[in-house]
C-alpha cells in the first residue's frame, strides 16, 4: 500500500476530515483526494460527504484496506482472495527485500503446519503470515513464535473464547475430562466428585489427553539468517475464526463455535497490535506466555529428535525451552511434539 493511501486511511479513521485538510495532510491536490476517496468506495468503503468533511460510515468485512483502516501497528497488508500458502508468499516478499508486511488470504489451497502436516484453511478463517526483520540473533526466533501465540490467545479471549496455549505454538480450548455420574455413565459437565479417565489403563500417567482440548490456531515460523543475526522471520498463524465445526477436523474448534462470529478485520488488527507490543518488548513475552499456558503444571510426553521425554512441565525458559521434571531430574526440551497427559483419577 502506498504511503498516500496509508495516510488517507489514517486521517479518515480519526473522524470527519475535509477535502482541503486531506489535501494538505497528504500533500496532494483536491482532485487527487477525490480520486482516492472514490477508490475506497470502489473497494467497499462507504464514505459520506458531510458538512464537516468526509466520514467513513461502513468498512468492508475483510480485505487489505479494511484491515489497515484503524490499525494501530505499522504493517502493510498484502491481501489475497486465494493463496497456496501465506508463508510461501511472505518468503517471496522477503527475497524481494520487503519487511513489516502481513500476508493475508481469504482462503488457502495448500496450507501446511509443522512437519508438512495438512491444515484445513477455507474461507471464514484467518490465514496470515507476518514478515519482519528483527535485529536479533537466530536463537531469539522462538520468542516471536511465543509472542504470536500470546497475541492470538488474547484476541480470542477478547472475542469471548476461553483460550490457552499448548507448548510451544498451539492456541487451544480445553475440554473438561468426563466425570462419573451416579448411574455409571459419564458426562463433561461441571459436577462435584471424582474425575475419572475414559481409559481402563492402570497406569496413572501415560494416557494422552489430546481429546481434552481442541485446537484453535497453529503457528509456523520460518527463518533465514546468519550466525549472529536474523535476516528475516515469517510467523504464520492459521486461526479458525468463523468456521463451522463440521468443516473442521474432530480435534479442532473455532472462535464462532466457542463464542460467536467475529469481524475478521478487527480480529486481525487485535492480533497484529498485540504482537507488535510484544515484539517491541521481548522481555515481556515469557511472562505473558506463562500466564496463558495450559501446558505448565501438566504431565506431558514430548517427542523429540533424541527420543521421548515424559514428566511434569514446570516452566519455560528463554527463548522458549520447556523444562520437564522427569524421574531422572529436570530435562530441557528445545523442540518437539508435546502431548498433554493426565492421571487416571483427580480430586
């Protein structure tokens, strides 16, 4: 987006503004102002000409200018109706020297998660990748992944979803374990008494409870850099926003299913603004992540390149290392697939 268009959107977002004032602020002619306003109208903005100037009375539901309108973070938005992958497009922009760009797609046709896992990405979701060039060493890259998880979690909570974070990069909605009832059946509602697992396994610590949560968002970070500095980072977030459950895998959920449909442009703005706050203060990332973590305090099984680590997740350390207390002492896990475990019975 051009600097002129950005300045125009910023001026209109501040309230009524006259044509002459816009011409002065944008350093263009009044005729050029009119052409820019007409262009916004063509893109779906409703811009009224009132006695005290131009007033935006309606903003498109989605799109690049719609996201940039009122966005309190300095990003350009590259919007596409359909892309194979927003991460792929962001990497192409990185190769062209771009920075501080958010690639957003209404729909992705070839999206993927970690280890090339497929990710359903129909219209209704938020599919976005942020391209930045932080002045940090490559070892700091995981902090940006954690920052995006916090940003998505906070935006989801603002939308009414009881979201939390599963190490390292999944935003989830926890489900209560099934509980025994007086007639021997089970339900997942709130009740007093003993919580029992669905498994008949006698081992209290080995049952994976992946069915006790549903995934709301996955995050995939890609990087290019040298030994001492990052060249670029692409942080991709695939968020199930306004998607019906029947269109999602059984282990997934959406904002609309958990609470209510959201205005996607507003949701994206909230994610970007929160992410921008965190990237400007990296010291705040780990405390924020801990406060929203579902993993800490749980027994976990982490599949790593060197084998399986099982125990209690007790902390996270810079730049995103999970600390697990095992039978053999504390183990630090830098990367891996984490399963949440639960004991057979809890009180």
